[in-house]
């Protein structure tokens, strides 16, 4: 028309541009705009709004800057565009500039600005906008009032949200939606449901409020139920908010099939997967066993689009598969990864047993990354606990103090565990005493368990009574600590009493851990028949731990017949359990049944079952030194052996008698004594005495139970060297000092 010379008015041309833009033909709209002989502000606004809605903010801003005199629609369009992209800081800046230029905001401007406030919980900014609304008499607009309700609700100010809601006289669907959202935020799911059911007209926001609300409260099946109902009874089409909540529910339920169907719907309806929908897809597949599919989606979208929730889900998926390398590649590709991402990667390493990698990443974080939070520090203290590294743990503690995080519940509980597992029970108790006003069940349970493992059974039980007096409800973990305390000091009657209290008073059903404690309690006390009777009547099927506990007791009390039964039942559950073979062979050897022991060892060899080798280790400064029995590898081997030989003669003069019965081989006494002298824990102690200052404590870690001879020898060594020697074996801690042990020879 223009080219043929026919005059077309601006209004008609604007309508033509608008028609192209609204139907998605934005390039054609742009061509028409360029050919227009005359343009007004509305011409610019139409095309600018189209670009903004498509997320093409650069083009939108370019048009905005060309408008001679931008009006309220111009400013609102650009504000809406930035709001959709999540650039809330620019939204606030543009709004202030708009007001300064004395352009009157419309209700649409205000609702967009309030939506930005709600998105980032900018309560102070929201309150200022509220004041602006009151001054300019915009409160009568229902959409503005609804936006204020939404802003206050999502910013956590529920009181003002309800006040605003009560002032709205003419309540429309948006108002009722806000009411549902408020109920959900307060945890009143039933009230939200009742409000939803009473609505005559429901829009997509109504359905989304129920679907998202149920998902956020862990009612994922109900969330999916509302989604299916919406598809069946309404003509509404799900938007990206609906899809995101549905995928989140699928992820929580590990509903891979429904998740796949939702993915197919996304593809059919050409949803934009570059933002929240793509991240929700990655999380769903990662949590539902489809890690490879999740990774393919990530590769397609690019790592720049992934959020921390999706990354954490993907990382967790790879951790479950035992492969953290792909997760590390994703982590390394993330730009400006925040503290949550760093923590997730550290936790991933720790959960997969890569403690040294976790340590290295934490060091890198301290140098080049964000400041660690309480969860990062708690994770690193857990790593130190697993390594039983007191030095590393103390460094993390110092960092926590420096950052003001040492008093947080998660860090305090982790500190208790770290110090306890590293052998320093006194520091663990000091940390516990400092959190007396913040103690929760986990704190009490951690301390009770720590005292039990260190053989301080009476103190552990007194602490449990203090816990009950403080009206803190014990849980199943607390009772594992309580029963362990009874086991380690042989308090059989108290153990029975607490076991009944757990069931009858606190309503806790026994787990395999509780049952194993009871079997261990009876077994160590020599009540083998009672232990066997307990297994026969226990409320759950006896597992490897239960039969293992009975077998260990048979080994201590040399009961061959019962050991054969326990080993047989254990091996029927776990045929390649090396501990069962070794324990049964040792029972035979202890009773002089050499042929039977040889048969067991041949059976192990034929079935390719490898016995776990006993090792001990000690950390000197930042280096861990590992020793095996008769260790010939350590660079200081000769001087270690020489010192041990000297110590051996000295403690024999003090009255030590080698327990050659601990050597379960048919050898002469002199050779047995030579073997005993070079047990791994003795070599570790010899090395530590050479390489640590006088009057300092020595902490030795061992992967198996300490033998009778080593236990006796270390008592004498502690007196000879005038040192505290702490030994952690497979079941507990032994504190040797001045010729005696904290276990009182009951272990």
C-alpha cells in the first residue's frame, strides 16, 4: 500500500504492526515499522513491547531510547521486560527514573514492580512502593491491591498480607488466588484446598497455587493429582510455572515415567527450556535415575543456564553412581559458582569417599571462591571426622571462629563429632557445653554417642538423663548411643531397662542397630544363650550386623558351637564376608582346633575371599603414616624396630607378660613373641614417640579390634613414656594413661 502511493494513517499502520507482533511475526512487524512514513509513540511502544515479551531486551531498549518522549506505556513495557528476565535491580532503577521524570505509572507498572519485589523478597522496597501507591490513590485498583498482598506474602510479612487482603472489598479471582497462596505459605493446606474448592472460576494461577503449594509441602502425589485434574476438567493449558512444579513433584517421587510424559508435553508445545523448565527437567531426570539423560539436556542447553538446584541434583545423581568426575567438569564450567555450588561439590566428594579431593577443593575455595557458610564448614568437619584428622579439624574450627559460624547448630554438632572421632573427647565436651542454649536432639545424641565410644558409659547415661530432664525428645539415634554406653561398660540390667523404655515410653521401634547393641551387650557379658534367645525373638529379621555381633562374642568367650551357627547364618546373607571367615577361624585357633581353622582358610582361598589386613596409622603434623604388621616399607623401619625392641625389654622388666595366645598360629613361643612385638599399633606408637614432643598425647587409629597383647603392652608403654596414648580401634576408643585404660579391660 505504501509503495503504491496510497496514504495509510498511523493508526492503521500501528494496528498492522501490532497484528504481526502478537502473532509472533516480529521480523515482519519490524519491516512494516521501518516502512512507516510517520511514527508516533504508540508505534515504538508496540514493537518495543513485542521484543520485551520475547526476552530480546537489547532490541527493546534500543527502541525505548529512540522514542522522543516515552510515555507510561513505554516505561511499563521496558520494566515488564526486565522483570521477566529477572533483572530486578534494573526494574527498580527504571521505576525510580520514571517517577523522577514525572511520568505517571499505571496499575500495570506498579504490579510489575511489586512482582519484582516479591521475587527477591525485597520487603523494604515493596513497602516504599506501597507508600507510593497510597499517595497516588492507586489502592482502589484490585490488581494493585492483589500485587501488594502477593508481595507481602512472598516477602514473609504475612501479617500485612492479611491486612491488605481484608481491605479489598471487590475480591476477584486474583484476590482469591492470593488467599490460597497465603494459606499455603502458612502451612494451612486444608484451608487452601477449601478456598480452591469453593471458587466458581479458576484461572491458571489458581491451579498453579495448588500444584506448587502441595509440592512445596511435600504432598507431591496430591500435586500431581491436581495437575491431572486440571488437564481433565479445564480448558487451561499449563504454563512454565505449572510444568516446573510438576517436574519437581516427579523428582521428589522419583516418578520417571510421569516425568518423561511431562517432557514429551514440553517438546510438543515448544516450551522454552533455557530457564527454569530446563533446570527442572535436569533435576527430575537426575533424581529419578536418568542421570545420563539429565546430562544430555545440560549439554544441549549449556552450563551457563544451569541453576544450583539442578546442579546439586545432577551431582547427587553421579554420586549415587559412584562417579563424581562428570560433576566436577560441570562445576568447573560454572561461571561465578556461589557458596551452595561449592558446598554441593565438597559434599559430593565426601559422600563418595574422596576426602582428599574435598580437602583440596575447600582450600581452593578459601583462596579463590566465596566465603564458606555453616553447611560448608560442617561438611569439612565431617571430612576431618572420617579422616580422624585432629589437625585438619582444628583448622576448620579456627576458620569457623573467624567467620562467626562456630556457634551454629550444624557446625557445633559437626565439631562434637570431629573431636570425638579424632580422639579428643575433652574438646568435644567443651563444644557441647558452649551450646547449652541451642541444644537439640542431634547435639545431645552426638555427645552421648561420643562418650559411649570413649568408654565413658556412666557419663553418657547421666547426660541422657539430663536430656530427658531438659524435655528434649530422644530419637532412635539417641538410643543407639545409650545402648552402646551400656555395652561398653557392661551395664546389662540398665541396657534392658533402657531398651524397654525406648519402646514403651518413647514409642521407638527397634532397628537393626538397637538389636545389635543388645546382642553385643549380652555377648560381651558372657550371656551367650541370652544373646541367642534375643536374636530368636527380635522384632526384625536378623541381619549381618546382628549375627556379626554374636560371632564376635563367641570369639571372646571361645564358644565354637555357637560361633559355627552365627558364622553360617551370616555367610548365608553375605557369602563373601571376610570377617565371618576370619572370626570363625580365630575361634577354632583359640580353642586349638588347627585342622578346622585350616579348612576355613582353604575355603576362603577357594572362594577368593580376601582377609582384611590390620593396619594402624598416625598423623604427624599434616602427614599420615600407615603401618602394617611387621612393616618393612616405612623409611624409618630400622630405628622404629630398634626403639620397639628397647621398649619391649623395658616393659617386660616392669611386669609385662606377652600374651602369646593372641598369636593364632601353631608356632614356638619365641617366634610368637617376635610377631607380637611388630603388631601395627605398636610400630605406630614407636614411630610417634620418636617424632612428637614429650608430654604430648599420641593418637593412633586402627581398622580392626585391638588384640589382648597390644592392649596390655600399651598400658605399660603409657606408664614408661609418661604419655597419654589414645587408640581408636574398630569399635571404640581406648585412653591409656599411667598404666591403665579407660575401658577398665572390658572391651
